[in-house]
């Protein structure tokens, strides 16, 4: 951390992707406000956006990302197990990604007797991931912290319902459109998943998500970088 502070204080400008991230660096690395700026991540370019989830016998819940302890997946498994005990819907949870916690998570699923309900897949090409999002009923991101989660931005762009951690840099921008939850409150996660299994509630969430502005593009982000670079020349 000492070396990072030296480097951060030596540079002319620091670009953060969210104000959430900027505040963390200001608190722990003493980054001065005058030399920091925020350029938010753009939404992914997606040619075809589905209108809604596929209500079929799959009822897939989806997580995609790096398999780290930070992602809070043991917590998610416990939530999922409790949800299964409270509904007759044939839910399955798909985990897409790789990382140091993968073997531990697979062992956890087996120990819980959920090896047939929790499916693991390796990381995949982006278009394949988008197809998985499109075909899922609900996406889940219970991380202890997320600075600027691209998985959530992909879901939002595709108007796919997602439950995600409130400890994230996109909370202030999308708190009116998405459902943000405490990553330590199992009961609230269970209640929201069960609530969204009711089609009226699900359709209401779809309508809510449809109001979010998802127009920010790579071109917008590039223009902001260029303007910043011009001020440094």
C-alpha cells in the first residue's frame, strides 16, 4: 500500500470507473480530489436485446464472474438451498466462470446435496454468455463488493432482471431501476427470489428495468478520455 500511495501521488491524473471506487482510494490511499476523475464504464454493444425471460421448465438462475471469496457464492448457495425448500419450481443455479474458489465451491455444492441443481461452467466467449443471460429467468450478483460490475451492466442492457449487492458503484445511478440487497441478509435474498417467481411481480420488475437509460456507449467513453487527455497536454 505504501508503494501504491507513492505511485498514485506521483501521477498527473487518476481515472476511476465509479465515484464509489474514487472514495475508497481517497480514504485509503490519500488520493487528492483535484487529480482524480470518474469516467464510467459503457454498456456492452448488443445487437439483439430480448424482451424478457424465457418462462420454461428451465427456470435458470445465473451468476457469471471470477470465482473468488469476494463474490460471496457460499452465501448464495445457502440462499438457493433455502429457496428450493420453499417452492416447487424446478430451479437450477448456473455458475459461469473460473477462479481459485471453484474446487471449494463444487465441493460445497456436493456437500449440500445440490450437485444436480448447481451447474458449473467454465468461462465462455462473450456472445455465449449473452445467450446464457437471455435464456435465464433471473441473474444474481451477491458480491461483498463490486466497483463497476460488467455482468450487471450486461443484464441491464438486455433488460434482464437481476438481484445484486448494494455495495456497488452503480447503486446511485440505478437504484430506481434495479433491486439492490444487503450481501449479508439471506432473508431478503430469499424473499426477493420467491417474490419474482410470481409472474405479476416479475413483469413489474421488467417494466421498472425498461426505464433505465442504457445508451452510454464505447464512443461516449472514448470521447471523455480524449477530452481528459487534451487537458493534460
